[in-house]
C-alpha cells in the first residue's frame, strides 16, 4: 500500500482515490498504531 500511496502513475492515483472513496482508507498515510502481526496459528 505504501508504494501505491507514493506512486505518481496516473492509474495508481486513480486507484488510490477509489480505495479512499469506497473504503475510506487513505493509502498515502499509514494508519495510526502499530502494524498488525501475521498470525501463524497454534503450535
């Protein structure tokens, strides 16, 4: 997502705008708080 938010490509800008319009997620700014951890399951 970070690369999409930093891109200057016209399609990427359009796509990032659609993500924000539909989901309310601004890909040009990271979400607040720590990054989620990948769950590997019970061991």
